[in-house]
């Protein structure tokens, strides 16, 4: 999937999960905490070395997405319940984070 960017048809926020329906018909279900821990913004990952700055243990177990924005035609930005909002998730990255059987095998 790394070479092909697939558009998103719909995003649903459900308690501690984010559901994404992709334009190609695939559905991804993400745990909110998993997405938050994988944020790649400059507050969470050191820009030059790619060293993680976010301690996964600091992310609350009950973290959830409160809202989201589509950024252009290429990414999603979430507002997390821990007040973090600076990270964007390019569609290709979000698709690569899918943990379904098809993508984790």
C-alpha cells in the first residue's frame, strides 16, 4: 500500500476506536490509543533522528478521539482527549497502520 494512496470515504469515532471506510471498500478499525502512540508529529518524534519523544506509558488507557479534520486530500488530523492535536496522519500512513489480518500478515 505504500505506493498507492487510497482516499477515505468516511470516518467514524466510536468510544475508544476510530473506524475508517476507504474508497476501495476496505474498512480499518483502530484503537484510539494505538493511533495516538503512532503520531509522527514533531512533539512525538524527534525531527532529525526519528527518535520517539512520546512515552507510550503516558498515553491514558481511556484515550479517545474527540474530533477530526480532513487535511487537504491527503491526511487526517485528530483531536485527542489528552488535548494533543498537532499530528496529521497522511492517508498512506494511516492505511499502513491498519492492523487487520490482510495488512498485518
